[in-house]
């Protein structure tokens, strides 16, 4: 009888993980079937839409590092920050801000460029973009549920972080090393 409780808890993880997988697949299918427009989002002060994407993704990664550190503090792994009242709000707001700055990037990528597979870096970037938003959807669905296994939230949070860092490596780092930081 003691083995059924963990099995039931683990089976509850199926819903958020399935929704995350569905989001990832839907984005990939949309990106692949949608005819790319080539119309890009540009922001005053940036030299190109690619520059906007590179810098917004860099801001998101910096905020994701704040997320990682604050999550470690919330889970008691950083003794100096554990129990501080401001850590929870910093964690929530840095996450919100990170997702907010990625929205123009994903809109540009999906709408203007679509899901591409013409070179390995671009294919990996397209796959990571779908993975990131699928993992994000799964994470959002795990936050309000107390009946899920304790390992699930850190696992999907780690997947979101890993996906975002992978996106940065395959886009922003590539852009900065190819074209320079100031363009």
C-alpha cells in the first residue's frame, strides 16, 4: 500500500507534462506550417530585429539566473538567502519579466521566420524554442498544485532554465560572436 501513494502522485504529473508537450508540439507545427512573413519586430535604438532578439534574450537569461538563485534560496539550498521575505517576490517578478521580454522574440521567430531546419544551429534553436514554451506551460501548471511530486517543480523549472540558456547559446551568443555586441 505504501507504493501506491508515490505512484498516484507521479501519475498526477502526467497532466502538466502532457499539456507542456502539447504546447511544444503546437508551436512547432504552427511554426512549420505558417508561411513566414519576413516582417520583423524592430525597436527604436536597435540596429536590426536580430539585435532586438539577441538583447531581449540576453535580458531574459540574466533574469533566469536570478530565478535560479532565488529558487535555490526558496528551497533552502542557499543558507544566506533562505527565509528572506523578499526572495519569493523577487523570484515571481523576475520570472514574469523574463517571460515578458521573450514574447516579442517568440512572436518574431514564429511569425517572421517560422520553424526552420535548413542548418543545424537553426534547427536546434527552433526545437529549443518549442521546448522552452512547453516547459514553461508545464511549470505554470505545477505551481498551484500541492498534490504533485516534490521533484516536479524543480524539474520543470530546470527544464525552462535549460531551454532558455540553450536558446541564448544558439541565437544571442551566435549573433554577438558573428556580428559583434554593438552593431
